[in-house]
C-alpha cells in the first residue's frame, strides 16, 4: 500500500475524519494560550514578568494535572470528564480576561491560571486511546494514525501563534483568549459526543493504586524517562535558535527558523506515516531518539543565517516520528484500564524536559555561546538513547490479558 493510499484509507475509515477534525478544533487552543496570555497581560499589567509567570502557571497546571484528569477519564468515560472540564477551562480563561482588565493581584491571576490549565481537557490522550479500536488494530494504519496525530500537533503550534498575532493586530489582545475558550468548548463537545468516544464509556476498567499508578508499568516508566531528555533537547533548541539569530544581528529571524523547524517536523511525520517498515516499534523509537539530538550537531557549525535555514528543516524532520513512535508504544506497554492516564505522562515528561532545556540553554548562551548550547542539547538528548537501550526489555508489548473462564 502506497503512503498516499494509506492516508486515504485512514481518513475513509468510519468516524476517523469527523473525530480527527473535532480533536483538531479542540487542540488549537494549545498553540494559542501561552502567547495570548503573555500579550494580553503584558498589555494590561505592563509587566512581562507577571505575564510570563501567569503563562507558566497555566502550563504547570495543565501538565501536572493531566495524568489525574486522564485517570478520571479511564474511570468515568470521556464525556463525563471532558465536557465539564471544557466548561471549567473556558470559564477560567474568561475569568482571567476579566481579572486582567480589573487589575487583579498577581497571586490571584496565578491561582486562576493554574486552575484553568488543570481543567484543560486531555483531548490528545483520549484520541490516542481510540486509534487501535477505530482501525481494527491494523498495525500499518495505527502507525499512520499516530504519525498524523503528531503532525497535527506540530501544525497547531505553528498556526496557534499566527492566529494570536492576527487577532491581536486586527482586534485586541484578549480576542485570542476568547477564541481559545470557544474552540475548546465547541471542539470538546463535538469530540466527546462522537460514537467512538461514547463507546469508550463501556470499558468499565480503571486504575487504582496511588498517585503514580500508571508509572508502575515498567515500559511506561522507560518512555517517560526517555522523553525527558528529548524534551530538554527541544526546549534548548527553542532558546538557542533565537540566540543564534541575535548573534547574526536580527533576533526577529528566530521566528522564521522556528517555523521552518516545525514544518520540517510535520514533513518528517507525514513521511513516517507513509512508510511501510516492519521494524519493531521499540526499535523505531530508539533510532529516532538517537537521530534527534545528533541532527543538532550540524546546526552548531552553521556560519550564516541562510545555512542555518537549510539545516534546521532536516533537524526538525525527526521530531514528529519520534513522538509518534513513542506515543504508539504507550498503548503496547500499559495495562488495560490505565490507557488515558498513561498517554498523558509522555506529554508531562516532555513539558518538564522542555522547561529544563529552556532554562539550561539560556544559562549556557549567557555563560558561553549558542554553539555550546547546541552541543549541550545534543549530549543531553543522547541520554534518552542510553535509557532506552538499558531498559529495552521493558518496551516489549504486554501480552493480552487472559479472560477468566
């Protein structure tokens, strides 16, 4: 089956196109909210420090709460969690807008942002639990579906900031937050009422056993430990590319480099989903995790902006395949009843890694230079491969549960 035909068959599968479109709608706010909060609160408070702290509180709330919201989905089913969560999330964004206009104290802004982030519906995690059943567990289509999912996430992070810039320029800074609230509400409602999401209600299985129950799966723990260095590499690159642009005399060019980096990732994800490799999934993930940091080494040698522009696209091409393979592996190594929670942990690991990479790269650029920051990102990213190789036995697919006679 050719790659184009595989994508066509995927989208022609009953319910796939509709639920993918709904998931896209509900996930667009992920690419909007951080920048929108910064621009809106900078306008209203006059402080980048306050705006950045509130955006960070939102990110902390969403990443730290996601596993436990995912556990609720496993216990109660998607619609009973996602729909109320989207209402709380949209209400939190609305309250932040009102509080911004009313010059509310910073601690109160931080608290509301934390709660708004914590109630963000985990659409991506739920969507990933649905793919195997939607596609009849056809391995080649499941791989394509996870690749398409990774590409959509990349495009969300490209389109989101562009929407924020457009709405801020044409209307007013809060308009992007209003749009985000509306998209989250409408997209989540449509997603949660699709037949595959409603059918998920009947599983009747859920996790027990403490705050980190899903991480008791050795394979999931391996993925989380492996994704933290990958997140570090991505976060460090996000800071190092602007530092390079500033050294070249025009920091605004960083936006172009970051966009091309993301487009390269999307292209790599599309190619990965179209491939027909039969290599075991754990091997694919390990190889991608090795190539990702190594792809940064040529960037450290770029002598000019034009050369960097050429190099940054292939450097991005490994990102979406790495995330697609890692996310697909989650379903193989996690017991039934913990799937939604399990799919949230890789994102939490990536966010933690990105935050560490942002901070470390900033310090390295100030203490040394952008070339050194790329080398640090490479070395840190290679820790992922070390973890995956040392714990490779844990990435074997779990045997299907034996049903009692």
